[in-house]
C-alpha cells in the first residue's frame, strides 16, 4: 500500500477562511495547510492578512504556510486537447499515490517548476523524509510531493523514462510556444537550467 506522502489539494478559496470576506484580485493572502483529522491528507485555508495576523498563538499550528497574491481560481481557460499534459500526469499520479510512481512524481514536479508552471512554496521535514510543496502559479492548485532523494547517477535515466512517458501520450506536433511541451523540458542534471524565482515576502 502506498505511503500517504503526496497529495493534490484544491485551488485557492475565493474568500477568507476566518472573516469570509471575498478576496480582491492582486491582494496579498496567506495560504495555510493543516492536518486533516479525518484523512491522512491536509486541509487548505486561505486568509486575508488582517485575519491571519489576528489568529491567536493558542490556535492550531499549520503544517505549512506561505504568502501569495490572490488571483481568481482556475487561471487561464483550458484549451481543448487530446493529449495528457505533464501536470495532468502529475495530478493523476499524486491522486493515485502508488509507490512505484514516487520518483516520476518528483521529477515531473521539478520539470514543471523549471518551466515556471509550478513554484515550490515550502519544504517540510517529516520522520519519513522531505516533503516539497508546489503551487500552480495560475490556478493555485497545490501538490505535496515526497523528495525520494534520487542519487545523481540515476537522474538522467529516470528523466528519460519520464520523457518517454510524456511522448507516449496522444499529442499534436510540438508547439514551440507551448510551455508544457515535454520536448523542451529542462534537464534535471543541468543546474544552470533552473530559473530562480523572485523572492517571496515571508508569511507574517
């Protein structure tokens, strides 16, 4: 049975979890993840800054929290396509949570981060390993992926397996303007390919 170390979490809320005030486009908000007492996963709550700062210290401590700018959930309208996009594959594998896809999930997440589709918002150490938290820049969807600590000697082979998986899906001719085109995904072994994100203001 798979270890409950990876999760797909819904997009951001449209209103503050504490005050129920609707968010305004572009305003800074705090996203927080809390352990779900009914499952092995996490609950997402989004807060306006005023409500977040008013939470007393005695309240439950979140597993992870970060500051971001609010945008209407859903992002760009999806275009009709028959092919399964890299993020579709990651979402499916995270939801299925099978042990044998652990390495693939991590590599897909890093590839998508380097294409600036996902951004890593936090890293948490747990008794069973490191959990990396990724957020889709447009939709606000969150993925929690376990870092399998892949040896450098295995990275190239695993990346090739992932690229073959992406190529095996039904797809039209490569579109150089498509940021999710797997033929243009950066090589994990080339650290210079990573594009650094601008610093995010710390959660307060």
